[in-house]
């Protein structure tokens, strides 16, 4: 784990030795274990007695798989930054370098790093690294090698000694199994997200890479991730990210608005049902437009039917109104008058409920 953190720092600096060092770590420490994990120990280079107990430890396997994904992801990132490992990156001089690019005082070159660069120079194929990352990602979710064979015809060729040095055929694109697997990855990541504030999509960088290998662009992954975060009541953590994304091109705004409208309807329907059970709040419901309330109830029913088995997280009326207002800001750029009207109706409904409930609570406090 500490070694991977050090490799992360090296990859961020885009050092000439970065891709070679990552390739060496992968080849010597990660690839053999991955091969044993997927295909067993027959004719293998590792000791079964030493490795099998580790693979049977669920916690160890989970942590190893996460680290394997990180190293493969860093390899791709680092290779894109260091396109020519032989060039003198004088434009990225570090402190202590003269304009000529030579350090002062003079430093001796590291023969180990130079050897790694010569060993792996230009041989590692990005398409192969991406495919290996995809397999590890998919195996982490399914836990089944058989489920991967239908989407990766070349599975048996992977994780061999020379596999990352060989061009791999691209995966068949846009199959139902692949889209289902990607959607599951997005949902799992949304459920596991615990950060109180997200201001970038770095949290899902590996999911975007997985999606790209399966033929889906980053826009799809980001749109689905934000939708699932809202569905799980994590609006507050993505508020800044949502605000920055709505006006840009990183979201499929039409799909986002359509799905979030149904989520907001489900929330408002739950609020209305709760108010009906409380005598002091029943009068608030008379303030709502009857047609809008009926439409919201129908949309809420459709949302619950489509997401059967998924518990929609409870959210405050304040948070729900905030999401509705975000949708209003987004609707200005949509060429869908009907959708814009529905969003406007939701803003009016959530705003009316919020003001009425807050006024009722203030009156209750004053009467004490």
C-alpha cells in the first residue's frame, strides 16, 4: 500500500522512469497473483501453499484487487503523460535544474531506473493494459471468471508474462451484458462514496476507464454517477460538483433531468404521504395544485417500480427543493418544453411545501 502511494507521486510528476517502474511492479508483484486468482495454480510460477491462503482471505483479496486496479490505472495515466520516454523533458524542469536541464550540483544517474527504462521502453501496449484493468475491475464485481468469458473473448491470453506487451483486440462494444456490468460498477461506487464533499470526478476515474473499455464515454459514467448519488440521498456531497457540471459538457443533461425529475417526485410523494398522517400538517396539502400532485404521484410510482428492490434514501425537504432548483437552472438549456414545464411544477410544489412546513413549525414553537 505504501509502495503504491509512492508510485502515485511518481506518476503525478510524469517522470521518464514512471511507466517502466510501474510495469516492473506489475510484472513482478501483481501479474502472477492475478493469474493465480483467475486461472489457478497449474503450471504457475508462484507457490500454491504460500498464495492460496491469501487468496482465500476475503479482506486480503479485496485490498489486493483494489491495488492492482490502481497500478494498472496509473500505468495508463503515466504512459499518456510520458509519450516519449527518451526525450529530455526540459520544459518540466524541477527546482535545482539549470536552463540547460542539467542539475546542479551534478547528480549521478540511477543504473536501476535506467535499466528498467531500457527493459520496458516502448514495449508496453496501452490497449493491453486497459484490457487487463477492465478484467480486474469486472472480476472484482462478479467474482466469476465464467461471467467474463462472454464479454472478453481473449481472456485466456491475459495475465501471461508477455500479455501487456502484445496488442489486444478491442472488446465487442455496447452489449447488454457490458452495459449492465458498467451500471453495476457505477451504482457500487455511489453506494461506497463516503466523502462529505466532492469537487471533481477523480473519485470515479477508474470507473470512467472501465466504461471507456466497454464502449461508453465519460459523460455517460458521470451522468449516471450523479443520478445514483442523488437517488441515495447524497445531494450535499455533490452540490459543488453538480453546480460546476450543469453548465458544461460533462453531463448528458437531458437524461440527467429526466431521471432526477422522477427521484424528486418520489421524494415529494413521500413527504406528502407523511404530512397526510399528521393532523397538524394536513391543511398544507390544500395549497398544492391537484393536477401537479397527481402527476408527481404517478411519476413516483413509476420510479419505485423501475427501481424495485432499491431503497430510496430519505432526504430533507430543503435538500429536495435545492435539487429541484438545480434542475430549473439546467432546464434553461434543454430543448424540451414539456420537461421544462414539469421541472417548473416541481420547483413550485417543493417550494410551497417547504414554506408551509417551516411556517407551521414556527407557529408551533411560538405557541409553546
